[in-house]
C-alpha cells in the first residue's frame, strides 16, 4: 500500500497489456446515429477517430513514459511543477502519470479559469512547464509574456501555436522506458486548487501516499473488479473524477471518458460501452429522469442490464431525487460520496450501497477515515446538534502551498476542518446542513439553505433551486430562493409561497426569483455569483423605495 501510484500503472501494463484501459467518446462527432459506436471504431477514418478513441494499458504506460522522458529533456526534475490545462481527453491521464514518473508535481487547472486566474495559479504553484489544448490558445496568448516562471509550453493538438512546442510530435521521439527516478510515499505528488469561492483559489498540496490511499478507499466503497467499466463524465482536473477512476486503476479495469452530458449521450455510452458504474451529478440525474418522463429516452432502446451502480457526489443530494431514480431503476445500487479537494476528493465520508434506507445522509466515515462533528470550541456536538464536520485520514492535504496561515486554520491536530455544517443522527449517520459561510442569519435565527433547497426540489414543477441570504434592514438577512422551473412548467410566486406553508415560518423564502441556477463543472451551485448579482439588485431596490 506504500507504493507510489505509478506502480499500479506499470503493473497493469504487465498484467493486461492488450486490454483496453481508457476510451474517449466525443458524441458531438458522431456523423450517423444509425450506426453503433463500435461499428464506427472499425472504420479507419479521421471522423471515426475523432468520435471514439481507445488505448490499452500498455499504450497508456508507454505514453506516460514518453512524456516523462520528454519533460526530463527540458530540465524538469523531481519537485518541479508541471501544469495541465486540458479538456477531458485520451491524453489527460498519460500526461498526469508522465509528470508523476519524473518525480515532478502535477498541477491540474480548471478549464473554466480566465486568463488572469490561470496566470495566478501558475505563479502561486511556481509552475515550470505547462501542457494545454486548443480550447485555451486565446487565454494563454493573453498571459504568455507575463508568466516568466513557465519555461516550457507543450500543445496537444493540430496547428501548434508559435509560442508552444508540439506534444504530439515530440513524444514520438522519446524513450518508452520508465525513467529511473525514485519516488517515495511522502514525496509531493500533486497540487489541486480550491473552488475559489472566496476570491482566488488556494493551492492544495498532496503527497503520493494520499493518491495511493484513495485507490484503496474507492475500491473498498464500490467493490470494483477487473470486469467493471466506469463511465467518467466530470472533468479530470477535479479530484472527484480522478479519484473515482482510481478504483479502475487499482483493478486494471476499463474506464470511459464521455465528452458531453446530454441524457441520450450518457445512456448510449452506458449501453454501447457496457458501463457498470456511473458517477453522475444532481443536474444530470434530473435531466435523465426528465427525458425519460417526456418519452425522449426509452429504456428499452438501450442495453442496461449490466449497469449495477449509480453514485453521486460533489453536492448535497435531494432525497426526493433518489426516490424518483429508484422507481425508474429499482435494481440499481446507490451511493453518495462526500469529500473536498483538501481531502483528495470523495471518500472521507460515504453512504454505502447497503444504506439506501438512509438516503439524505452523506453517510459515515469512509474506509481509512475518521469523522466527527464539533462545536466552535472543538468539543463534540450532541446527537442532532449542528456543528462543523471535521475529518482525519490518509488523504488530508499536506498544506495550502505557500499559505501557512490558511493551513493552520484548516488543519488542527491532524484534523481537517471542512467548513461544512452537519449533524449526526442516533445511528451515527452524518447529514450535511450547509456550508458554514452560506448560513443565513435572519432575525437571530440560523437558516440552512440546503434544507430549504431540498424541500423546494420536491415540487413537481421545480428543476433546481438555490437559496441565498440577501441584506435586509430589519432582519439583517432574508432568505431568497432562486428557482429554475422544468421545461414547459407554469408556476407562479403564489404557487411557491403556498407550497412553502409546510415549512416553519422562519424558513420560508421571503423573496422568490425565477431564473436559471448556475452550477460549476462539478455540480456545485455557484452561490457567490448569485449573492453578488442579487445583493446588488436588492440594494438598488432598497434605495429606490426610500
């Protein structure tokens, strides 16, 4: 268990050299829906390759070795940082492992970052090399003359920009043998960035032992075998997607990278690639169920008997949504996973497939983890009492890179303070209440938006809901609900207010706003954006009524 994670890749290359490790599906490039994806794979054309690509475990390891040796020729050494700015693609994971094989530190970047945010992260992490794709040429051009610490830029794709070197061409000339670099479990491995909801993101440093431990945690939770097929849709720059894939890495099983989230694309990928495990986000689950309800997706058109597990993470999950899912897919196992980048993603708390009767909870401490809920003074809370969730385990970050003050505030005596408010029931199951900073204090009462959001999503016409606090002269803050209706639904503010009569008076939203609920690529509601937009609007309204 103390092996570096790169050893798992090399083992798979020896045990399963000709078996498929990764498949990339780009359904937007499927020219003829009458033919199956496997039929297209037999057509040796550029169109077919742009639609579906695959790679064996041997090819995976060779590509990682070639990139590692390319980095070494450019002076990258153990402890240096190499950033990755790519959309999900077949190159992503070999690049990541190539960086690790040099002993360097992989620095995945959020593909939504602006040019200024990219520059900030490159400077904060002291990155020496950057590999990027065609979607980011414009943003890199804007900052190219200002990122002096970045000495080397590699470009993945055709039509290489003048300020970068061609990854595709150069790696073909590099050795396919793994570099002779000793890697130990305590060596630094990766820097991930926080969501940046309170300004620019913080850099989160993890060691190799955390990556390795997450492989075992994921496999323990979801019982992956060599025969499983994992469908991965979320972005690989995020710890959630990659650490769930680590279960596939540990077992040497196939994974599919799907570039797109349309319900029909998801269902077709599950059917054609024979996926057994699928990780979805709340909005995607809603979209699939809605498409089934509308008759746009007919389950009998797909091969789904092999699909055994659907799990959700990255955000609170409305119990009503899972009850609805189980009506459509009664034979599915279900799990939810809780984590944060500081704990190397999902797994520090998880529900467990055997605990479907506790839907609504995030579960108990995960494999190799401890969890408890504490008061402001650090003392444990009573059963049912709300406090801050803290966790301890092998995936706790080493530190916030170059930020000792923030590290000291977050890690105390080995415990990671998550900033999430939670409660525990009499059976030891943990329920998220809300983010500490998202709690609304209205007239002296603490209001937890997640509770109201779960209630609102049970309404038949509501697709999504977000609750935020807006300034109020009398109450300090009032609860405002941003409500996104289902397509074609007709629902008024009066209808919502009547529906909310079942809530305690102090929890009822004082303001209803019908609008789209913005979510980031990992499914989390972008509440800072909502607060900024509607607080300004609220202040303007207050001024005009004086």
